[in-house]
C-alpha cells in the first residue's frame, strides 16, 4: 500500500505539471514570452517554504493517512465477515492491474493470491479477471489468469473480461459476463482501498454484487510462491497507452464510470434510464 500511495502521488505531480504547462501557461499567461514562466515561479515559491511548515504538513498528512487506512481496514473486516455468510459465490470479480512485462508486482500478487484463497476455501466457484491493455501492452486479465493457473487454479473456472480500462468498467463488464454465464451470486474481490471506492459505485447503480475485500491479516499468512508465466500470449501489437489516447480529464471521467456502455436492463433507477435514452438519441 505504501508503494501505491507514493505511485499515486507521483502521478498527481506529473498531472499537475502537465496541466499547468499545457493550460495555464498558454492560456492564462499566454502574453508572456516564455511559457514556463508561471510554472517556474510556482516552483520557486514552493521551494521557499520553511522546513517548519514542510515538516508540519508531512506530520499532519501522515496522521490523516494512517487514520484513514485504519478505518478502511477495520471496515473491510466487517464487510468480509458479513459477505462470507452468503458463500459460496458463483463468481468473484477481480480487477486487473498493469503488468510491466517482467514480473508480477505487489498489487498483482496480492489480488491473484487472494482470489486463490477464496477459491481454495470455497468462497467462490469461479473467478472473473477483468482488464484490457491499458497502460502497458499486456492484457491485464490474461496476465492474471496465467498467474492464477500457475498457482493451481483450474483454467475451466477462470474467465477473462478484456475491454475494461477503468475500475468501474472492471466491475460492470464483469458483472455482465456473470449474468451471461447465469452466475447468480457475485462478489467483488480486491484490496481494501479499491473496495472502498467501488462500494459507492455498486450502491449508486444497485448492482447485485457483494464485497469480499482482501484481509491483510489473512493474506500475510498465505503461501508466497513466485510462479513464472509466458506473457507473450497476453501482449498486444501496435499498442497505444491510454495516456496517449486520453487526457487526464477523460481518464478521470472513465474512473467515475462515465464511459461505461450500459445495458438498460441493469439500470434500476429511472433517472439513469432517462440519461441512457438521451445518449442514444444523440448518437442517432
């Protein structure tokens, strides 16, 4: 989780730099000869902050972060205990994560290991891995499946959803596969932070999906083998990263589920049905 926090902070820094460079420096201060004038001044002001303020900011942020983490982990345990009462599930949905082409990272290892735990302990009969080739030229769901098979999960109980590019799409498109396979009881199985974020999406659209979040105390006791796979079968030719296809605002839109292609039968609230009909009219 520490690695993911720093990874997300690095992304925010890059996004801020790109936004200021491409928008503010060109549009707000376009009359200035050097487009990087605003950005350079922004950095110089930031660097003049006293060590006192910097340390104070770090300490306060750390306290807030630790408090949030503790709350999320506690909530996850309660959620898991409640959802496990309805086991076994016909299928669990496991969102993908980018693969670098060399070895599985902490996130992939965690989600695949947790999926195996749920399968081995009869919480789930089948697994749906979700995710296309988004940030790297590897179809995430195929990579997850390859590792799951290497860890001993039978291939006939693994399904892949290969078009999703955002976590909300992971959930909905996998949910559609589950319905097509006549899987009646479905649960989302991922880390506590992603579970917490997607919980609101699932509730908003009244999707019939339960939650089986990763329990760290259990995860650390599981086998930590390092299987090897042939990743070539998951590699996409002529790949173009989502960063080159969409700007930050388009990607955020996708994260919030704004790019999902909905089926009307899954929309239980009238306002969402009306919105879908309006979109169809515009397309026609």
